[in-house]
């Protein structure tokens, strides 16, 4: 069952239920009002007849002929204490015989159906000394009866009113209510279908766009955003944002595959060329043979570094967790600076500031992070330049800063230096053996420890790389949003 049909059915069912409840209460109030009005009229006329009759037979003129008020418009009978008819109006002649005690002693009888009974009474049903009843004559006409014992004269008065006209009106009204309820439910279902179709049009457009993207793999397509700013408009906007993100990730993946292929092909080509040269030139002089083997060995080492970096990034993309333990970060920094000394070529490498600090993380990865930053600083700093490392606490975290007096990074390249295989043009000529993955790995390590890395640089004046890590803090749980870079 489609969502449109389900919405239409729910809308139609809810509206139909409301119409049904309203129709029931309308029918109940209307019907009970008519029957209660008839009972009230019969009750009022009976009281008037009793007053007149009792006054005639107990007053000074008792013994004279008795005249009953409104006796020509209301069927009535007067019974003695034994239930024998004493007086009967002409209209009562058509009524079947009836004992007034049967009405007084019998159960209450309502003239309306149980549905009308849900409405509260519109007026008193009966007086204390009288009681209402029902009777159906030979023609099927229903009569409303009202019997009142006249204790002063030890007699009973029975009055009646035909319910034929009210029954016919109520039957017609009942049919009208049923027709209106069914018609209202049908109209509500149709309106719900049209409203659901209109409301779900953006969803249909999104479905068609998603299908077109799945078949054509064209991530440049977008869902037409509706002009209204409701939830579906927000959904369309969010869907387009997701497509932007997917397209960016897809383009980045394409660039990464192309760059990785290019970076892997260069050392492999060099190794293959040197091996073929050694194979062809069996009588090669020892110096040339040694040079070819050395170059192949150098390229093999470069290839190994590149594969190791790619493996680290693959582990990062796969979400492989790092081991966690307390790490004395100041000791790790000192060891990293000592290991980086052999990379210097006349550079002045020293620790400018050091504070004891303990973080929770992987000591090997943290050392790798610091060595990447030191390696970059040394590579892009001229000989006799200066590279300084410092570690200081900052609030709830600790900051590792690597400052150099190197060539710097142009401002337009700073936002992209953490992209994989990205190297600014000035850096390419100074580091032909680099992989362009170091800063990407360093950022991954920092983020896995709940921190971030920022770079500030001025061309020709140097660069400062700052890694901020939480102090004694646990890393972010899997699935938690990563912290933004600190500015």
C-alpha cells in the first residue's frame, strides 16, 4: 500500500469518525428533543384535564354532566379503581383495551431508539404520580400513553398522543444523517487523496531524482526545492546538501585514486627501469651497477613509506580504534626531537618550552604525529634555519607547537594542505620524495585523540603547526562528532 493511499485512508477514517460522532449526537439531540416535546405537551394537557375534571366532580356542581377540556383533541379515558372505563373521548375509541395498572406497574418505556438515548433529557420525563407508556394499534401506529392516578376521586386518567408524525420525521432524518455521514467520509477520503498527492509531490521528485542518480551515477543532479519552507522543503534542502557532500566525497575519492596511482607508478617505474637495466647490461661497471641498485633501493623505500601511509589512512577510513593508555606527552616530545636530529642539515632544532603533561592515547601514534610535523618543518626550512618545538598546557588541554623559519605556505593553499596527496607548488620542488599524506595522517591521529590541528603561516617567514589534545581526556566515542579545529 502506497504512502499516499495510507494517508488518504487515515485522513478519511479520522474525518469520517468525527462526522459519525457529530452525526450521532445531532441525531440523538434532534430525536430526543421531538419525543421529549411530545411528552411535555401530553403532560401539560393531562394536568389541565385533571384539574378541570376533579373540580367538576368534587365542587358544588357535582352530579351535573361532566365536560372534559380538550377532549376532542386528545384521546383520553377515565377508569374506576377496578380498571373499568367510566368516560372515554371519541378519539380514544380506536385505542385497544388497556388496564391503567399495567402502565403504572410496568417498566419505563422510551419512545426513541438507544442511539437517541445518548442525548441527555431535554425536559422532565414524567411527573411523580404519573407514568408514561407505549402502545401500538392494529395499523402499526405507535401511541404515547400517560396514566395518572387521581387519588382524590379514586380513579385513573389515561391520555394518549399519536407518534406517527414524529416517527416519520425521525425516520427521514435518520436516513439523511446516514447519507450525510457516508457522503462526508467519501468526500474526506477524496480530499485526503488529493492533499496527500500534493503534499508528497516533493517526495516523489526526490524519489525520481534518487533513481536517476542510481542509474546514471550523476551526482551533479539536484532535487527541485519547493518554494514553501515546510518540513518537506527542509527535507529537499537536506537531501541536496547530502548530494553535495556525496559529490564532494566522490570527487575527492576520484582525485585520491588518481593521485595514488600516480604516486605509486613513479617509484615502480624507477625500480622496473633499473632492474631492466641491470638485466640487459650484464657487463655494467661496478660504479654504475651500484648507482642503479642504490636508486632502486631508494625508490623501494619510498614505495614502502607510501604504502605504509596509505595503510594508515585506510585504517583511519575503516574506523580502526587505537590503543589507549596514559602517555607522558612531554617525554614523547623529547624522544621525537631526538629522533628528528638526524634529519637536520645544518638546522637548529631545539625544545623552546616544555611542561609535564599526561594524555590518554596511543604513544606510537602520538610520536608519529610529532615526527610528521617536525619532518615537514625541517624539509621546508632552509639550511641554518630554526625549528622550535614547545609543549604547554592550555585550560583543559595541551598544545604542541612546531614553529619554523621556512618558506611558509601561501594563504590560498592553507585550506587544502590537509588534503591527501596535496602539496603546494613551492613544496614540490623541495620534497620530490614526499608522499603528500603526512598532514592527513597527523590530522587523523589528532582527531582520534579528541583534538585538532591548525596551521598558521606567512610566505617567507615560516609556519607554526599546532596540535591541541585534551588533557587526561578520553577520546571521542565512535559515532560522536569530531571537534572543529581551534582558531
